[in-house]
C-alpha cells in the first residue's frame, strides 16, 4: 500500500465508513463537542467516551446527556463499561433506543478503581463473565445495531492471559459481534512501553476476514498508515493522537490523495476551538460548566502551537467567560509566521499522558 493508494472502506454491519480511520473512545474527552469537531475534519465515525451501564440506567441529568444523540452526530458509537450481564444488556438497549449507531463494550480499561469493581480490563481475566456480558448485550440489542468489543491484548504478559484473550475474542466472534478493536498493550502495562503492533498482525491472521481495528501509538497520519500497512488491520482508532488534533483525519486524507500532510494554521485551530465551544456550551448547560472541558481541549491544541510552552502557560490560567478571546489571542495568525506548515514524520508529538481516566 503506497501512501497514495486508496484504503478499503471500513464496514461495521451496514454502516460504511469511507476511510477506516476513526476517533477512539476517550474518557474525559470524546464528548459531543470533540466528536463534532473530529467529524468536521474528516473522521467518518467517532465513539463517545466510555459510560458506566448504571449511569445509562439511572434517571438524571447525566443519563439525559448520555442519551441525547443529535442528528448531526452520526455515525456514533456508545461505549459501555460494567460487570453485571443483565444490567449491561439493559444499558445497551437504552443506547440503541437513544440513537447510537453502534454499541461498543469496554474490556480494556486499566484504571485501578475500575479493575477493583471487576469492570473494563478486569474482564480479560474472566472469559466466562466477559462472554456472558456479550451474550446479554447481543440478546438485548437483537440485531438493531452492530455490537463491537474493545480489548487489550491480555491482562498481563503470561501465556494464560493470552489464552484468555483468544477465548474471549473467538467466543465473541462466534456469538455474533460485528468487529473488535484491539489495543495491544496489556492491562498491567497500562501505558508503559509501546503498543505491540505485531500482535495485531497475529490477531488478523487468526481471525481471517473478521474486521479488526487497531489501537496504540498513533500520533500522526504517518503512524496511521504504517499501522494499516504493517499489521493488515481493517481500520484504526486514533486516540491520544487526536486529542487537540482533529486535523489528523484530514492529514490522513491528504496523504491518501498523494498530497503532503499539512499542520493546521492558527486560523484553523481557532476555528476548531470556536466550533468546540459552540457545541460544548449548550451540551453542558452553561459557559461555566463547559469551560473546564473546553479548556482541557484548548490546552491540548496548544501542544501543536509554534510555541507550546507559552501557549500552555496562557491557556491553563484561563478563567470565566474569556474562552474565545483567549483562544483568539493564543492562536493568532502571527504565530504561523516563519513556520513551515508541511508535516514530516519526525514532527509527530507524543503527548504526555497527564491523566487517563479510561
Ligand atoms: C485520556 C484517555 C482516555 C481513554 N478513554 C478510553 C475509553 O473511554 N474507552 C476506551 O476503550 N479506551 C479509552 N482509552 C484508550 C484509547 O482509546 C486507546 O486505546 C489508547 O490510548 C491507545 O492508543 P494511543 O496509544 O494511540 O493513545 C483512553 C485513552 C486515554 C489516553
């Protein structure tokens, strides 16, 4: 596959993505505003941040927010975390009723609090429960939406953990899931050390034509094409590489069209953050409530600024209603002066993982 050759589209059941490069589920980040901006910059599919099945089922403001899927937010995946098959199934049904196009099940989250409650990555230790949860969801969704699963490559590096991974993946496929996303780090590994891409090749060889999406260490459009080329996965989910950088989707499209990938101009960054703010304010109910979320994104945009240290200093001190004026100041046109906008592989930014609430 040369950079300029087209990629086969990605199919999740009857959903067709024109490019197999999608926005990952990102806890604390991939809300409606982030997804909208990612779509505006070429993401053909985006996942909501993981939500607890109990929160989907509990009446209240959070439930209303989770279950509000506006018309412009499609196709969208709703990702669930939980530990009780029955509650998992009920929550999955609610997501479909609310308009989510895909239900994704989280069997990968490595956060200690989550593991302690036998959710997320913990389920990789217990194939029987993991498969019972998949059964419950498939039954509740009853074919009304594709069901997909997100896994890490095991709970740890032991052969037993790998054997459990295959039991869960094979069992899930046999039961009728539509696709799986594999992040080839172990749960114990959290984010230390690289994502083991050769494991994705092994998964693809194992499952044949069954659709697999790869995850891990995708920090530039060059990484995206390299994972697709090297591992044979059917698609990829961009995670840390698109926080503060929705432009990565356009950059992949540019490379696929045989053109150079360009960094965003300051004007493009400003416009994306304005769009983010316009969606975030009504979504969170007020400027005050939207600000902590939008500020976090603005700080991440700052990593791609010509002077990232200065940009961060300005943005972390942001308070109150001055979001847009400060964005306009930090991402002013003058910051493009003297800067080449052509992106090279060596320019990829490996973002610091300050916090992961995955
Ligand atoms: C801040 C943060 C939040 C995340 N939240 C989720 C989540 O809600 N659901 C999920 O399946 N994975 C989540 N992940 C994992 C990513 O989707 C992805 O699998 C992982 O970051 C590896 O990709 P990367 O190395 O390219 O970032 C999260 C990762 C980060 C850094």
